C-alpha cells in the first residue's frame, strides 16, 4: 500500500509561519475600546479620595491622568496624602476585563492596583480598583464613566 505525504516539510513551515504571523498581527490590529474613553470619577465620597481621570483605553491597556482631593479624616487608604494634587493611572487589561497596574499621586506616591471594569457599553460603565495601603489595609475605589466630579 502506498502512502502519500499530505504536507511537505516546506509547506508545513509555510503554514506555521502564516499562523504565527496571523496571530501576531491579530493583536496589533484589534479595535480599541473607545466606548470607555473619557471622563471617569469616584463622584463625591465621605472620607478618603475624590478622584477624576480622563482615561484612554485600548484592548490591552488603560492610561490617563487627572486629579485627586484627599477628604479628611486622613485614613490609611489616603496614603498619607492631604489636600489636592495630580494622579495618573497606568494598567494592563486582560481579555477578562481585569486590570493590573498602578496609581501614581503627585509623581511620587505609587500604589499598585488591581481592578475589574464592568463595561455597560460606555457611559455608566464602572471600574472597581483595589490596593493595599502601606500599613496593610485593604482599600477600594469605584469609578464611574462620565460621573460628575
């Protein structure tokens, strides 16, 4: 009985290259999450932080800058900050909407964060962030897309 080769080594190599190239290109040409771009805010809180950002989302990252107001009484979750200042957010976003990154206050105080975005298609989407204060306290913030500052 005679067996024929279905794929030659050269055609198999070409096929593998095409698959690898296609996977690599698929990620770089994915659409952004522009429905989540724009203003995000904690709204008004009692104690802790009021935060407001202008965020830019892609399929893999979220970045943005804004401001904060530390609301008395000063708690471990206000990271020793008082008054107001600038804040930046930079995080990687997984396919399951989980964020891993950091908040940086006044270009000096950095808080590693994790979070989850609950995407309702743009406006009224929610971003829940958590971080650990220097004394080990568990802290959380909830941001709304297009919420009032």
